[in-house]
C-alpha cells in the first residue's frame, strides 16, 4: 500500500514538472530543490524585497523592486530560475535598451538580477546546471562618470561666502553647513548625517554605522565640525535626539518614514547647494555627494595613502586594499584629515 502511494506521489510530481516544462531529475523529484520548483523569478524577487524591508534596507528594496517591475513588464518575471540562460539575459538587455536605459542603469539592473540569482542558488530554489552570468559580461556596461570633486580652494570659497539671511528651515546656510560637515567628517553621506544622534558623540569623536554597508565608522570632531553642530544644538537634548533638524525621533519612527523624510530634505539641500555653486562661480553640479568625493580627492592630492582614505570612507567592496585597512590606527586618519582645511 505504501509503495503504491509513493509511486502515485512521484507520478504526480513528474506530471507537474512536465506541465511546467521543467527538468525531471533525481534532484527535482527528491532533493530539497523540488520544494521551490514552482517559484518564479518574480515571486522570489518579492521574497527578497520583503526581507530587505524587514531589516531596514529600504534603498536596496527600491532597487530590487525596480528590477522586478522591469522583468515583469517584458514577461521575464514569470520565468523560473532554471530558465535563465544567455538568451534570457540578452532579451532583458534588449528590453532595457528599448526603454532608453543608460549603460550604467543597465549595469545596475543586471547587478541586482545577478545578486538575486546567486541567492536563489544558495537557497536551493532550483538546481543550477550552468551559471549564465559567466557567459554574460555585466561589467562592460559600466561607464566612468565625470569626476564630481572640487578643490580645497573651492571648499574655502564656499565656506567664506556671504549668504543672504533667511528664515527658511532648510536655508542656503543650512545646505552649506551640511556640505561642510560631510566634508569634514570623512565624507559622511546625507542619510548618515540625518540619523546622527547626540549619543553618537563620545570623547571628541563621532561614532556611527554606515547605512549602506553596515560598517562601524568614527571620525574626530574638528573645530569646524563642532562649530556647525553647535549651531543646531538643542537645550536639554537626550542621547536619543538627532543632532540635525532633519528627523524627529517622535515622528519618524519606521525605516520607511526615515527614508521618505531624508529623500524630501536632501532635495531641498541639493537645490540650495546649486544656488551656492552659482554664487561661488563654480562650474559644477554641487550636491551633498560632491562633499564625499571632495574629501577623498583632497586627501589623495595631499599624498595620503589610498588605503587610509578607503578606510575612512567606510568602503567594503575594495578587496585589493581591504587586506591592509584594519591595521591603520585612528591617529593616522586624524593626522591625514588635517589636510582638509
């Protein structure tokens, strides 16, 4: 009786696999992989998006969602992972080109797809026979972008500008303070600035975790940095209060609320930085990100070791230099940062 029942169960599995035009093999019939045989690319993307949102990686979730929607638009989202081959990737590339995506945008979409594919392999979503990405060169799409750094003299010009008085919450003066703060705090990006709390200040240093990589970073508080923070200091502030008037811990509680608020405020800041660039006579699209590039470039031009710069920026994907980064002391980075102003 048990043998008959098992035979009928296997026959049903075979029929289902054949109906799905899937490979009938020992792995798909009896292995762990068979549990996920009905999972489409789109469905697995959704699982990963939910996971990213759950751990607060809202930015990554947005990238995954964008790629998922594009795959669904061209009909590739309903395919299963074992159907992803070279032709599949070429079809997606052709679709993205027709949609008017730039080379770097195409590279980003394929990087996301490859990351999800690799996770599907790791989680045994399907039985991989050959990795199509080994035949498909994603790196060829990456095009070098124009350098976005300005000189130390340009920074000093911005710092000495006479700005018009304003009662706006996010005024031109606030935008300048954010830019100079980023520049003086090792190129800290806007979201990390927005989420800095008073409790992150200890023994004359700022300690924070970079949202993008999760890496723990710290930076000395230079005189210019302290002066900027004091302009926004709150009386009787608790260690949980944010330093800058961007987020309110009583209002912006979820990661999505924080992400939405940061996105809104950075728009105001970058618009005002554009006005500052015009006032300073700079032929550059001045944004908060330029401060990060400028920090690295100024130190490099001052002769600072690139590996030290990489550590201070919190890079986690520079495999060539990462071997040496852990050995550098804070004093070496602090000494290097004296070259900023």
